[in-house]
C-alpha cells in the first residue's frame, strides 16, 4: 500500500529557495532509504511538499515535523491512499514568485481556501504539483 501526503510551511527567510535538503526527512539519502519520492514548490515565502511512499515512511516524516527548524508552521494538509507513485524520484515542481502558486499554499497556513473546502483545496494543490512536474518533463 502507498500513501501521499502534502506538507505546507512558511519559509525560514524571505526569498529562500528550497532543494533536496529541505525535504522534511532530512534529505534525499533518508528519503531513498524510506522509499519516499515526491516534488516540492517554493515561492520564496512558502513551500509545499508532496511526498509519497509506504505509510511507515510517511509516519516518520510526520513524526519529525515538531523538531524541524528549516521552516515555521508546518502543516499536514493531505494524507490519502494512492494506487501507484506519481514520481520516480524527487522533483522541483516550481521555484519562483508567482502569486497564484503562493496563494494555493498560503491558504493552508491562514485557513482561507476561498470558495473551496479544505479537502478540495488540498486536492487542487496536489494536482497543481503533479501538473507542474509533468509540464517540465514534457518540455
């Protein structure tokens, strides 16, 4: 069985960029051992990470959140069972300052999802991450 989670957080400093070291598990080495894959978005102010893998590996990520220093206000916004992986490794889905992308993440930190329910907003964020990665791989 595989699951997917999405975590959102405020970046530690304005304009910061994230990469493999920002992954909550402590980097690619640990995520590989835990059989985790995924993608992340960085807007300079906020980030979102879609992580997929076995439930035990994701439980390990979630258990680390209280001790993390890289960001503030980490929130788990989605946890769902999936049939298959969407990613074969780690991907930067987006890194930039697009207002639309930032708004999709920030809403989870201030509990403002516009006309959507929290669950619908989480699914929309998940789809946004997937589509951004697909757009890069098709280019």
